């Protein structure tokens, strides 16, 4: 009898330990995401991010070591990062953005910016803004963009032979004018005012990106002065439109902002956010596109040949832009190769699973878009600039989520991405019709991967009239 009791106790104990082991192992397998140790408990992996040079460069190394899903600590907060089309698809319905990862930009964009609006309010505001930025209104912008493009080319025609042109400065200036005309309907901003707006933006934004990689902030007054000037100028554009708007005017984004709320802070903060988005995304996209065209003359010639075939002497419009297929391939390859927007992020306020791992509620999940653009499985020899990657045949051979340059999750793509695309196409067509763009030899072009990727130093080009 005693033997039976002993055997029963041993059996029960063994079973109990087996169950405990099973659940511990299963929990570990499901919830333990691969990750490096934090450098310090206080700062997490911030020192590693700073050493890498940027968050994007840190994520490249992180995913190379730990796979398609990995975690790290930004300060005391754990952050998850994903970089594969399969994981992107799994996370594609998540709408809300984690404020913590974008908090550093709040002093510039404003706490009531659309960038920080989540859930029903965020969805409602985005839906409203598409009244001015959606397909039904885009055709109104071609004429204004063409005028700006013609003005730039006219100025370039007056330059001396082989005169060096500062590419990034010029494209940021164009993108700023594009934002002011398209979003605010104002084409009367003086050149000196444009220069001041661009200068103040660069000062303020550069200070914020220093903080993103953990660099000490010893220039707060410099940031505040630049931010205040930028805010003042944008607010004057809003006030001017409110005063001069006519009932017969085409609805612009500023009109929707004004009509949508009585909250003056919200109007200003969204006006600032859209101005900044148009300026740095379109400006840097055009910078990198012209850089690649100038360094790949064969690609530039193919674009020029297509422009002549599709347009002849006509300007591009809403009907012909879709026929410029190779130019769109060049723009897509620019987004990929330069990693214009290296990462996005989302979060959920409930526990969830991703890639078989448990994601605790409120954990930020980074979409490492720039890392996915370097995936050799889908983009062989990824460092090479090759617009043919985006031919119809090659696109069909890849998962849809392998290339999502404007993000994807929760239908929260940048609302102004189509306007940015139109501005880029019209300007590139206008330039290439008139000039061959040449890279000034001897330059070493190094990208600076912030929230948007820009060249670390100015890029210089020269022009040759066709």
C-alpha cells in the first residue's frame, strides 16, 4: 500500500512539474522576442542607437543579428521592430501611433497635431482632410505646380555654363513653395520669406533629430527661436487665407482645417504638420531623384525618351502622368534606395500577438521600412539603383508589403502622398525636358537618416541645355 502511495505521489509530482515546464516553455516561446541587452537600465539601448548614427542604421544591424522581429529598449520602454512583408501584413490593420516615439517632435509640430491623433478622432480628421487632398481635388493642383516648375527652370536658364547648383537647398525651396501654394493658396510669398522659412525649419528640425539619437540638448534657445519664427509665419498664412478666401475658391487643405474646428491651436498645429511633411518629404525625394539621375546617365536618358514619347511638347497633366511609367519606376526606386522614410510605428492598447510572440499592450511596434527595402530576397543587389525593379512584371513577383514607402498600417498612409507624387513628377518632367543634369565629380554623398533621409552635406550638380 505504501508503495502505491509513493508511486502516486511521484506520478502527481512529475505531472505537475511537466505541466509547469510546458507552460513556462510555451510562454517563453510565445513572449520572448529576440533582443540585445540594454546598455544601461536607465537609457536602454540609446547609446547603441547613437553609436550607429541613427535609428535606421541601428535597426539594420538589429535585424541582421536577430531576424525579422526583434526588440530593444528606448530608454526604459521596450520597443518591438519588424521588417518582413509577412509581419507587415499581420500588423496592417493597426491605426494608432505611439506618442512616445514621436514625442520629441511635439514641441515643433504641436501637441494637437494630426500626428498625435488616434482612434476615432484621428480617423475622422484624416477623412476630412482628404476632401482637399483626395483624388477628386488633385487635378486642381497641376497648373500651380507647373507654374512653380517653370519658374525654377527659367531661373536655371539664366545661370552660367557649368555653374554649380546646390541641389538639396534648391529642392527644399521648391517643396516649400509647393506646400504654400497647394495647401494655403498663397503664391505671393517673397523669395526672402521663403528662404527664412526654410532656414528656421532646418535649424529646428536638426535640433530635434539630434535628440532622437540621444545627443545632449545644449542648444534649446536656438531651437525655440527657430520654432517660434516658423510657427509665426505659418499662422500668418492661415490668417491670410481666412481673410482673402472667396466662396468660388477651390477648397484647399487650409480651408478644411478652418472649417473643421474652432480650436485655433489645432488649426495651426495641423497647418504646421502638413507644411513640414510637404517640405521635407517632397524636397528630399526630389533631391535624391535628381542625384540618382545625375549619376546614372543611362537612366536619365530613358526618362527623357519616355517624356518625349508620351508628352511631346505638352505639359504633364492628370491624364498623362499615369503613362510616364518609367519615371514612376525611378521615383519608386529612389524611395527604396535612399530610404526616404526609414520607419513608421504603431501600437495597440490591448495585448496582441505578432509573429507568434506576445506583444504587451501599449508596446510601440516599429515598421522598419528602410530595412525591408534592403531585403536581398526581394531586391537582389539592394545597394544598386535599378528602376527596372518596379516594372509591372517584377512588381508581381514580390509580396505587396515588400515595398510600402508611405507606410500602410490602419489606412494611415500620409494623406498628402499623392500631392507629393504629382509635384515630383511635374518638376522632374519640366527639368529633364530642358536640361541634362550632371553630377559634380569628386563629391562623397553620405545620407543622414533622420525621420526623413537627407544628404549629410550639400549635393552639387551642373546643367547642360538640351
